[in-house]
């Protein structure tokens, strides 16, 4: 009889509202939790947390490849995050956006050493970051996960550039020395658009250069098949891909080849000195395509393609110290949806 009486505790709208504000749960879930624990607020909060963890566990194997990046600058520390959801629809949800922003701010202020430390950080409401993502999975109804984060620190003489593109699909942080905030942001915009992997060609791995050169030559083979159909001259394969490969011997041979070419063309030797520098620069440009794709200093500056990023920064008396670029879903194998099958299933 006592048990039956306990279930008759009045669950007021005020109690439901308070529980919703504390947990973010839906109306019916909040009311059910209060009924189950006889109106005890603390027990209701724990009940919803336990339920949320169970829901999150069921969603753990789902692929979450959509979402947003977060960027937050806190004095001399900047944080960048990627938070994933299962659908791009959820990534536009205000609760999701607020979670991304709050988590990124928490990480910038807490400066965790790794993901495990990040999960233990306390959010503004006192909940751990890890529990906040569990709660979000339960309330939003999709797998929500902090996939990765990075921190950059600067000194007082350096500038951060922070930029997010396409509503947060791409996020970038730059650290520049000897530059103003506008230059740092412009470079962040360039990096968002051009997707470099390293600052300088010196950072490119030799095998990576070889592999990318093979990819580029394969593309040339495909282009040449199309050119052959319209009787166009085939494009030559690239021999080198990076300035790292252009040794003094390679450059010396290239210069001799240019001289032989000019002689064969009948160009007077007295004008060779005016022709050779331009042809040498063309040789270097043609044989540093891997650098131009992956090393930011070697890329043509997107706001003035008459110069490279390296040349632009030199003019400004600036140096790129570090950068981070996150793009939502990069490296995640997305599930291929059969839309027609999904519709048929729903119609059943």
C-alpha cells in the first residue's frame, strides 16, 4: 500500500520545468523520471543520466561524420575542436551549436593534455564534458561525440588568426609572428580554402612526396587519354614534386638542358642570360607541384596569386609559426545511404 501511495506524489509543472532546465530532457522524459523517483529532484537527475548513458551506449557504433568545428581564443591560448553528429540537420540545432561552443571554450580555458583529460573538464553548469556529450546524445537523439581537439599557444608578440568557413564546416587557427591580427586572419582564410598540411616543404615526408607525385602523374595519364581523342600533344610526366628533390646537381642539369634547347632553337648566345632565369623558374614551378598543394608557404596566395604565401609574409615581415585546420568528417568513411530503400522502409 505504501508503494502505491508513493506513486501518487503530485508532479507539478514547476518540478518538470526545473528538471528540464537542469538536464535538457524532454517534457515527457522529465515527467516520467519524476514519477519513477517520487518527485525527488536529485534522484530524477541521476535517473535521466543513467538513461542517457544507456541510450548513448546503444548509439556508440553508429557513424557520426557530420557536425561542426569550434574555434575559441582565450588570451594566449586558442582551441579548435571537431564535434560530430550523425546528420547535418542536427548540426544546425541550437543545442548542438551551443554544446560545440561551450566545449571549445572549456578546452581553451582548461588546456587538457589529452582527450581523457578533456573529458574530465567541468562545463559551465558543473557537468563534466564527457557527461555533457552523453546527455546531448540522449536529448538530441543522435550519437554526438567530441572527435578531436588541438591547442595552440602564443606569446605577447604573436597574433592568432581565427576563422570558420561555411558555418563551421571548416575551422582554422594560425599563429603569426611580426604580423597584425588582420594578416593572421587573412592567412587563416587562405588555409581554409587551400587545405595545406604543413608549413614548409621541408616538413614533407619523402615517401609522401613520391606517393603524391604518382597520383599527379596518374592524373596526367587520364588527361592525356582525353587529349589523344582530339589529337592534342600529350602532357609530360612530372619528374620531381618538391624543392627537397631539386638538388644543386638537378638544377645544374636543368640549366644545361635549357642552354642546349636555346642553341637548338638558334637563339643568339648573347641573350641567353635574359631567357634562362625565366625558364629555370618555370622548371622549378613545374617540379614543385606537391609543395604547392601541401606546403602553405609554397602555395600561391589566394588573395594575390602573383606571389606565394611565403613571399607575401616576407613582404609583411611576418613568420607563420603554427596552424591548425579541421574540416568536418575528413578521414571518416561515411555510410552510403540508400534513400529509396529508406523511403520504402518508412512506408511499411
